[in-house]
C-alpha cells in the first residue's frame, strides 16, 4: 500500500482526509497523490445561456484551473513536511466519481473524508464511491482522529467475499499493527455453487503473512451488526477498522447493506472499506 491517493475538497487549506493520507503515506514510506477535481463548465451552463454568460462561465473555469494547478508546489512542500518523500498533485476536470474511478487505478488506496456539509463527502455519496472505485477506501470521520498510527487494527469478519477482499487489501497495514482483533460476526455463505475442502481459514491466512490475531465473537441481531462492530472496535481502542463493503444494485442505483451503511454513516474512527 505504497501509493496513497487523497481527494482535496479545496486547495487553500488541506483537509483532514489529506492529513490522514499524508501520515499514512509517511508511515508506509510510500507516495502521496493529491487530486483536485472540478466540474466541466459545460455542465454549469444552462441551455438557454447567452454568449456572454457562456464566456463568463468558461473564464471562471479557466481561472479555477489555473489556481488549482498553482497549488502543486505548496501541496508537495506540505507533504514533504509531513514526512512524505514522494508527492504529486493532479488537477482534473469532470464528474468527481468518474474522475476518481480513473485516477484510483494507479493507486493502492483512496482516502476520503466524511462530512455532512460537503459535496461528495456525505455518506450517501461516499457509498457510491466506495462501491465504484475498485480500490480499498479509507473513510475518515468528521470527528478528530488520532495520528494515523496502526498499532491496533480491528477486522469485521463474516467470511464473505467482500470481507476476504478487505483483509487481502489491508495486509500491508495489518502487518504494521501490534495488535489485531478479529470481530467474528454471523458467517455468510460465500458461494452456494462451490464447496471447498478445506474451507478458507482466516486465522491460517493471516498467520502465513506474519499477523498474529485474537478473535472475539460479535453476537447480536442482524440489524444491530453495524452498531455492535463499532462498539467493539471502539472498546478495543482501534486505530482502524477493516471491513468489506457489501453492496447491491437496485434500479440501477447502488445501495449498501445494513452493517456497511451503519458503519459508514456513524464511525468515529477511520474505516477501510473494500467492495
């Protein structure tokens, strides 16, 4: 997990998500890419606009782009000051979700910030990004968080495909941890058409990668799973929670499963999601 991508909401000050991403990149001795994405002026121009209005909108977009590009040196200098040896700054024009899906393809993890008042930082919008982006996403809550240390990491485990992907994606982070807690929930039938003998063993898998883990059962009703996971992770004083992001397509829109939705909406610690 050496190439960390952060989405900058603005470029006058670096938001909390950028700080967390920089700390993570420094700890992993990796690189940090900051990106600022703004919408095309074509989408901001009404169809009935006058030539003068169209020209004004385009001029505004050009000025914004120039200001954003000028933020490259301040961002790289700030990241270097945070201990990141390799930092870069990329400006994109287009729809934010589509742009992040593209730029995430050459990164190992995307750091996002949850904020109810920011465009594309609300839980509903973040859900669409987490399910579409194709790389693990660490969602940083609006509340103050610790420095991005990884001394204590909790894993939400139910044996699902999404949970396996999340653990596999998080291996470099888990190997940094001093303590790893496996929160075992109700097992999920991974595949009804294929039977494996022996079945996948999460304890043996983590052990092969040098990760010592202790387990704790999470016993609760299905609709309380998200709250129970967060309560156990906070009781463990976890620096990070790792979990699969369960999603389903409904009427061509993405909807999250109950536990994933609750954690994304309510977590007070950073959470690594992997769909």
